[in-house]
C-alpha cells in the first residue's frame, strides 16, 4: 500500500488543480451497474489518473476474494491508470466496529468506513421517530467511533445520511470530525453525491490541514469522475 501522501492530498492543493481521481466506485459485484473493466475504460476516456473500487461489504460477503483477484488481473492490462481495490464498510456501533471480516480489511488497499445506519436503529425508516438534533448527534458519534477506533483510511461522506433525510449537518460537528481525522491521519471524503456544501466543507478541511479523498459514489461507468467535474466547476 502506498502512503497517504501519494494517494490522498491536502485540501489546500485544490487551490491550484483538481486531481483526476475517484476513490468511491461500486461494480456489479454489489449494487453497481458496470463491470470493473467498463469503469477502467471510462476512467481512461475521461483522463482520470487513479480510481479505487470500494465495494459494499458485510462480514459474510463470500465474493470478496473473487472481486479482489478480478481487479488484480484486469488492472494489469491498463498500466496508464492506477487502480486500487478495497471496501466500504458501515459502522455497526458507536465504538467503530466495522461490518467487515478481518481478512477483508487486511487484504484491502483502501478501507473506507461509513455511517450508513445509525446504531440501534434497524432501518432508515426509523429516523422518523427521532429528532433532527438526536440524529445529528448519532451520526457524529458514529463517525467519531470510526475515526478513533476503526482501521480505516477514509471516512466516507461525513454527515451524508443526515443531509439525505434531514437538513444541513451541523458545521460544528463536521469541524470536530475533521479535527479528529487529522489527529488519526484519516482522510475525509468529499463526495459529489452526498456533500451539499462542498466549498464550505473544503474550507474547513483546508483550515485543519487534513487529507481528503475525492469520491463520486459511482454506481455506473457514466458516473465515474463526477466529483472531479463538480469540483472543477466550482473551484
């Protein structure tokens, strides 16, 4: 695994250029519509320099070994593009437990931790039963548990679930998440799918000098690189 200095970058670097990278992609192995090779060909066509397949996993995902081997085999044919593989695993509790088997974590070149469900709630429909204040606090605490305790490289779309079902995620919580990510040397994902206040979030990341990861959360090859185009349109 390369160091974070070569894979990720600091937010301040976006002042000069937006790197052609996309580190949040889902293939037909999970809920994506495009294959590994289709994504690679699309990335090359869009002049991207690096991508990462970060598939949704659970501890019981028995296909993971086949997925990683397929990426290893296919990427050999496209040396002009850096291609990484890994996982996006959700927090199971507020202590940073990932829904991923140890061998998946160890094998991955990129481990992305995400808050996809609030611990203690069986499904997202139960969000209607709690207040926005409580929901924001739950997302904050679950995010902090991942940063402080989970073996992750990236925290996916901070505040993203809250902003999908409620309103703007509190800036104070986001800043505390970024500060913790800096302390634990974890990258903050800037997502074109979930991040509604990209410039504001980037400014906070810049002020805290934290590593960032760019992700489109692509579920088809037509969506790859969306984050790059989004940033180039607002920077």
